[in-house]
C-alpha cells in the first residue's frame, strides 16, 4: 500500500511539474488567437485567426526574427564543427593543457551570461571593433562551443576503440575510419550538441544585448516592445519557433530509436 501510494504521489508530482513548465507555453499559444483591440495583449477578449494572416504587419519584428534565425544557424554551423573536433580531442587523446581546457569549458558553462557578455563587450571595444551582426555571431559561437564539446566528449568516451582498430586492420585509412565508423557512432552526440547550441542561440538575450550593437534579434525586439505593448504576432512567432523545435526533437528521437 505504501509503495502504491508513493508511486501515485510521484506521478502526481511529475504531472504538476510538467504542468508548471508548460503553462507559460500554453498561454503563449492561446494569446496568439486573442482578438485584442489594443496593443496590450494581456487579457483574453475572444478567439480569432486574423493575426495569423498579419505576421508581416510589423516589418521590424520580421527582420528581428530573421536575424535570430540567421544568427542561430551560422553560430550552430561553426560551433558544431569546432565543438565536435574539440570533443574528439578531449575524449580520445591526452595532451598537455587538457586539464586547463576542461576548466575553461566548464567555467564558460557555469559562469553567468552577464560575465561573458561584459567581457566580450570590453574585448570588442578595446580592439576597436564595430558592434553588429558578426560580433553577435562570434559571441554566440564562444558561448555555445563548450556545450557542444562536452556533449560530444561524453559520447566519445563511451565508444569502443576496438571497432575502429578492426576497421584499420581491415585496411581502412584514418579518414575512411573516421567517416565510416567514428562519425556515425558519435553522430547522436553531435546532433544533440547542435540542437542545444541552436536553442541557446535563438533565445539568448544577455550576450546578444552586449554584443549585437544596432542589430535586433527576436528577444531584443520583444524586450523593447514591452514598453508599449506586445502584439499577438509575437505569440504566433514564438509558437512557430516552439513547434519547429518540438518537431526537430521528435524526428531526432524517432531516428535514434530506429537506429537502435
């Protein structure tokens, strides 16, 4: 009886936590259909679909969303390559300075974004670099690199080296062994690191605020719009971004299960 009661309480607790986490998302989705007549979209006034046909009503908002997508894609492309190579090196080899490298990576993850944003701002100012889109790309790459490297490193550490040794014994070159044996085995870690880097980049506010200059992203636009009222289009775009993220996660999960 105690075990059954504990199991039921645990299930209730889990559902309460999930409800608490998903409640803001459900509110965001619902208010994308709110028939509001003012700029302030904070009270429910009726159901409508008209805002879904007016996504281009705010050109600055559209530009900000595109900037966020371009910024995330570019930073993910660079971060995935560099992070995968760094994770391979840390998980496979032993070299001088490895401990310091691990310390720097974990320090970048554990330190507040405010620290990294302020330090990068000081660096760009001291070098005389004009703030803009590309400085934000550099900042996002440096911020996300540690997450990808550690994710790939965890995958590399769990690999069986005898499989690669068998490929070499059968005549495969180092390059062929990497692409035919090593890379497919670490691919789940690479994909997970890339998805994590994309999620961190597309919704980042603090580091982007410090390093983007006049370039506006989706989070920065929302922060500026809160002073005069957030339009329903913000909720709709947030819903679309969330839906795309969920779809990618589902596809990745289904693909991983089929491979298993």
